[in-house]
C-alpha cells in the first residue's frame, strides 16, 4: 500500500514550509550591516563614526556599521565609488564620488584668515607680499587656499625655507605649530594666520585668541570673501559660510561684524543605489544618537542636516541629497506596513497556496483511501463468487487471499485514520467471505484449516 501521503510526511512538509517562512521573516527583520569608509585616520570623523557604530550596537538598532579606515578622503571616496563601501566620509571639494548622495553634513569648515588689527588685511588682494602662517593643515586645505589665491590673481609660495621680501603677486605660506604662533607674530615672522576649520571649534577659538593677544588694540581683522557666490559658481563643490558677529566673544566682540567666507564640508554619503528605507534609518539614527555621540567626541556637535528649500532642490543640487535622507528630514519615512507590505503580501500568497496544497493533499488522501478500500471490497465480492465454484485447492488459495486482505487492512488502519462505517463494511465483507468459504468446504466434505488469530478482525480492531 502506498505511503507517499503519510501524516508524518505531511507534518514534515508543513514544518519545512513554516521554517522557511520564519527564516524569511528573520532575514527581513535582522539588522542591516553596512560598510563605511572613513578618513583621514587621525581626523575627527573616524572617531565620530566609531562612536556611531558602537551606539548603534549598544542601542540594538536595525543598522550595524563595519568600519573601513583610509588615510585620505580621496581613498574613502574611491571606496564608495568602486562599491567597496556602502557609506563614506567624503570631502566633496577633494573628491566627489559619482555614485555618492549626501545623508548628513558631519562638519562644515570655513577658510579663516585672521591678523592682529590694525593690519589692513581684510581682503584677499591685501594678502599680496604677506607671510601667512598655517597650522595643522591637510593637502585638501592647501588646494582650497591655492584656488582662492588663484581667483584673486595671487600665487602661493610654499617654500618653507624662503627668506627675505615676498615677491609681488605672491603670498608666502609659513607652516608652524600652534604654540609658536604668538612668538611668530611678536617677531614679525608672519602677518596673518590661516586655517580651514569649523568656526566654532575649540582650535578656532584658540587661534583667534592668539591673534587677538598679538594686537595692541585687542582686535582682529578677518579676510572676507565678498565674491563668494562667484567663486562657488566657478568652484561648485565649495560652499558659502558666514561667521556670525561675536562668535569668538571678547570685549569688544570678535568679529565685530559677520564675516562672509567660503569653505568645504565633510559629509556622510551613501551610494545612490542604497534603498530609501536603509538610508532613512542611517540618517535618523545618526541624529537621534547625537547626544550620546557627543559624550564620546565633541565632533558630534557639528552634525547638521543639508540645507534646502524644496525636495526638487535637494535632489537636483550640485551636491544632491539621498531620497532616503529627505524622507527622514520631511518626516515621510515608511511605516511597518509600507516597508514590509510586499513581503507580507508574498507570505499571504504563499500561505494561501500552501493551504490550497494541503486541501488538495487531503482530498487526494481520501480518494486513495477510498480507492484502496474499494479494491479490497471488490476483491472480497469476487471471492464470494469464486468460492462457490472452487475445488478444495481453490478454497485453500481463497482462504489465504482473504487472510492477506485482512492483514493489509490491519496495516492500513494502523497507519491512517479510517472511516468507521467503511471499516465496518470491510469487516462484514471479510467475515462473509470466510463464512462462505467455510460453507463451501462443508459442502465438499473438507475440514476447515486453522487460521491465525492475527488475521481475525473484530469491531475492536
């Protein structure tokens, strides 16, 4: 008798389907691990991203970060562009990945040039033939400074060993340590100091304080960039920065009036192909955990959302914003149903299909049971007719066949649920066949052979 549709196998199939469904649900709901390229190694952004990764893990958010460190922001940008990372710390004025979209601004930097007042150095042309001190700079800062000098027709002289008067049309750059600035101003070795830095950063406050202390009037002259919009049109990866009046404190306040300059930004960028849902989650968690991150690094205080007026402006800007980040900024994030609606629908369809398959199997089992019982019943009816015509040898063969049919039915009832009425009919047919064979034996004068009790069926069986 067939065993293809045993209850154990149906249970196994059902368990398998439920296991697959649970695995799919677990896959959908598990934390998403993203690789983030960070640079420079000794900068503030890597420390910020490490703190962010730890905060995501400790708060059991649905996103995890795998840190991929690089020495330079060019390398982190290339990692994003080449698909080696999902996220990257990028400085657009240095290298902007073709597939990068902004999630958040990690730090805005401004070109600050300050000199002890009254120096008369308040514009870029006034820097001609001056000596400009620079501290803690990077190659990207030099590129920005050279670009601005070139815009105003000046050449940056980077020969640290140069002495004597500065040639016309040139500005001499003098690298030095922060602790040497005060002495350099006092000894007239420099006329001004430059830094590409977040205006509110502690280092910016210290530098301006040193310049202010070098002035007898306790005032500071700042070099403004009045042609900022034109420069940005020419160098579109830069951005306009306004230093508010009184940012550096003091009495009188420093600066006395707001200073317009240009600068660059360190940005957290994601690949354009990242889903809006994941990008929105990364952005949301970054801002939600900012207070926790600020306990680990002061750099968290400078995180800001990119400025834009409309969604169209945000997605079509020179430095476009990721649609997922816009969803977060405009509070249009998808809820659970919107996010997993397709999966829910798919599981519902699969569940319906599985239910239909079970119903078909059940009908098929019932049909097979009826077919098997019908075969037994038909054969027993044939035995009744054959017994009346059989000789003693034929009666012996029919007796063995009836016993075999009885044993088959016993095995069948032990393996499957059976209908009471059907089994009652089968038992009646078996007993009738046996009685008929016994009557036929008596008619031919043959003694009935002993039968094994194992093949007897009763109502209890």
